[in-house]
DNA sequence: TATCTGACAGATACAACGTACACATTGGCG
DNA sequence: CGCCAATGTGTACGTTGTATCTGTCAGATA
């Protein structure tokens, strides 16, 4: 019974945790293996490239193997299953996040962090489908770490610091998720600009408005002039959240 | 060639939109069918029950059919595919959201809306995996409608009103998504309280902290006293966002 | 009332997916 | 030079979403 070989397993908590931890240990380990055609980094890179180009559904174990030039089951030596593959992909994407901003006060630092997080998510829209804003992977944990560093020295206790971080990151995640959902709708229908999108959505929208349930939304549709300015929408909400931190915690 | 029968189809945009619109028309149509063993409502209800009990992955077309006592393909008369089924499920859940709060000023109304949205999402955690905060379905659209009604009469233009709504709903969605992710982790490992969770996460956490990359996060782990109070965490961030609206827009 | 008809549900089938398992191969260490 | 653990391959199975064909029922029509 070779018990030490299996990183997979729906077995009890003990073995499972060990397996999850060893994923990141393997990632850190430089080159301990005799044959090194495959590495976690190479796997992550290839999988992310597929997801960026064709969406998360295009990332199948066979497709990934084909892209890497190996047999379908080869990647299972490095990830215990598809869930762990996606965890690896997300961590890889977070690894490219620029976190070394000079930090001119907490507000600029948090604003920069939020803007970079949004840019990252828009560049890799499939990350919103993973439904795990900040799980415990090395590069994801670097985000709250950066925020804690920016917020230190203002007299906030640990819980409040976390609350501030969660307010900002929560807003970013939720707001960008909505943005990505609209962008996905556009792409899958081939609509290129706002007018084409509204034209494509018109039948559905007309039916909804004719129910008479949404007079406020209907007014918005007629009166709004910045419907095609997602940058303004995001940054307005962001400044709102940042002002709230100042107002609520006096920093 | 019976061309009028097919609600499905990867055909061009025109036919596709017609199909999507007719889903909600079918839902509104009272009882036009001769045999009415299946209805969109019954399908949605059964699917939501499965997802609530065993997660979104348990919702299979065959499983759903079995639960409804019909053949595996029967539901395809009402939804064009699984994506539309999930759209139907999400709309069903939003239909149970209480929106008739008395409205004692915009702040209480928005706060109540946020609290109810959180409660709804925690009751149906699988909704966060659908990655579409407010798509164009009747009951989802009722949420911004409620917000617009609450925010009317304060001199905000249409774009700003939408920005305020997006700030709140974005925060709620992102924040609760993080909460649900942690809750999922707990459930799938069988950890019941915060101490068990920390014990289960300890190996992974120890390995991460030993890298020395996260001194700020490590301090948080030692100093925080409200790590097991998600209500406080959510409401602190929410009050922060609401204060930001007051501060930023002067209402 | 007998019949017709279109909407409804059932049955069968298929390609693609994740992944378990046994086997072949590699290359540094003794 | 030969060993052996680490690495990649081949094959196969159960499950999934769904296309398509066939039967069947309720209510309008004559």
C-alpha cells in the first residue's frame, strides 16, 4: 500500500489538509524532480492562457494536457483535481498583481490596490466564477497583507482594520463582478459597444418595462448619460467607500 | 420544418433574444397548456430545494427530473438549457426577497435592503456561484427598482443614483461572497465553529505564516477578537459605505 | 358527441467531461 | 552499471448536458 503517493482523496480532514498544504510546498520547491517537463507554474500558465482566451469552460483536463503536449492525466501529478487546478490558476493571476506602490498615505494606497484589483479581474474575467474572494493561497493573502501595511499606524484595532479592508475589497469584488457579467453578455452575443448592447437587449427590456413594475429603472434608462462609462461608475463608488472610511473611523 | 417550436438554438442574436424573452413570458402565462404537470414555478422550486440541500453541483437535469417525477428531458420544454434553469432558480430566490419595507428615509431603506440581500444569499449560498449580480430577470430587477424609489427626492441625478446603488449592492455581493466561501469551506470539512475551523486550517496557515511574507496578517490573527462575528463584520462595513454616501454626496 | 391537433412528456442515444488505475519510462544516486 | 522513486502514458468507467424521435393527452371544432 503506497500511502505516501496520493495527494488526492475525499478522506477525512487530516489527510485532506496535508494534501492542500503540499500543493504550495510543491510550488515553492525549485527542481527536486528528475524529469521536469511539467511544473505547477507551467500548468498554471497554460491553464490561465486557455481561460483568458476562451473562458473557464474551455479549461478541461484534456485540453490543458494537449496545450502542454502531455497525456490527459499528466497534470494530476501536480494537482489533486480540477478544483485545485483552479486554485492554482487564481493564485497565479494574483501573483501578477502589482503591490509595490509607494504608499502616499492609506487612501492612495487602498485606492491603488482597488484599481489594480479591478484591472486584474477585467483582464481575467473568469476569476469571478471561482466565488472565492481571497482564499488562503500565497498570492491572494498578499492582498490583505498589503492593505494592513497601508492602514497601520492610524490607531485602528485589528478587527477594524480588517473591516476596512473588507469594505474596500468587498466593493471591488462585487462591483467588478457586475461589470464582468455585462461584459460576458456582450462578448457572447457579439455586441461591441453600448448602443449595440442596448439594441440587443431591447426586446427583453421592452417586455420588462411594459410590466410597469420598474418606473424608477425606466427613468434611469432615459435620463442617465454615463451608462457607457464603467470607469466613472467604479471610481465614483470607490471614492464613496473611501470617504465612508474617513467619515466612519475618523482617519 | 417546424421553425416555431424551438426555444433553444445557438442561432444568431435575433432568435436567441426571442427565446430568452419568452422564458419570462411563459412564466407569466397562467395556464395555457392542456397538461400542466410541469410549470416553470414547480421546476424552479424543486431545483432550488436541491441546491439548498446539497449544493449547486447536485442540481442535475436527471436529478431534477427524478425529484419532479418526470423523464430526464421533460424540463427542456420550459428552459432552453441548464443556464436558463439557473437563471430561473436565481429569479425564484429573488422573488422571496422582502422589498416592502416602510422606508424611513433612504438610509434605513438601503440598510434594510442590504441586510435582506445578505440574508437571502446566506440562505441560498449557491447563488454566489452564478456570477451575475442583477441580471435582467423580473425579480432581480426589482432590487435596483426598490433602491431607486428609496433614493428619489434627494436631488441625485440618474447616474449618481445608480452609482450609490452599485456601491451598496457591490459591497453586499462581494462581502457576502467572501462569507459564503468561508462557510462552504467549513461545511465541506465538517467544522462547526470558529475554533474548529482555525484548528483545521492551522497546518496551511502555519506554513503560510512561516514564509514570513504576512506579518500584518499574522498580527491580525493574534489580536483580533471579532473573527467569529460575521454580523458585526458585515454591518461595520455596511455602515461605512452608507456613511460614505452621506459624506460624498451630501445627502 | 366524435374527432382532430398541437402542446406535452418519455425513451433512446451520443459526445465530452473528470478521474481511478495499472503500466512504462526517466534519470540521479549508490 | 543498475536500482528505485518520481514522473508521464494508456485505457476505461461513470456521469453529465442535450439532440432527436416517438407516444400521448386535453380541449377546440365539427
